[in-house]
């Protein structure tokens, strides 16, 4: 018991001693990541164009996501319910797969239109950045 208490105390002392050093000198990867977050994804003109595109696609994207969730819940209910046949499960699985395909088509339609706004050298970073921002905002509305 004494040995484990002394080991815990030693570990705590090391963490406390290293704390100020870690706070003053953050790892370079962390510093680069925080710098990247502060940089805007697009210029103001590009952002306005992208916002307009997203606004046009907001409802189809949301509806597709809701349909996938509904079909997934229906499949779960069938799996739990007594008396479900294999044919019912197969039919529901097919509906879920079709809903997922429709959701993917909605995302591709949106990204295809969005890519026209972005210069080729900015596309990958900008699309990743915008999708992170807009996905959270779309869920809140």
C-alpha cells in the first residue's frame, strides 16, 4: 500500500514539475493546428458564394440525413420485434441502402457545385474546413 501511494505521489510530482514547461512550450504540431484554425477557409467573396450554394442544398442534405436516420431506426425496430421475417429485414435493409445512396448523391451534388467556386489549389483544404463548419451548423438548425 505504501509503495503504491509513493508511486502515485512521484507521478503527481512529475506532472506538476513538467506542467509549467508544457504550458510555455507547446508541441509544434499543436501550435500549427491552432494557427490553421485561425485562418479563414476562404476569401470573403468565395465564402459568400459558398454560403449561397450551401443554402440551396441545405434542405436536400438535411432531408437525406433524416431519411437515413428514419430507415436505420426502422431496421433496428424490426430486428428487435418478435415475428419479423427475413423478407421484411431484407426489404428494410434495401430501403436503408437506398437512403444512404440518396444522401451520398445529395452530398456529391452540393460538393460538385461548391468546387466551381474554389480554385484547384484550395479545394481540398477549403472543402474539409467548410464541411466541418457547416455540418455543425446544419445540425443546430
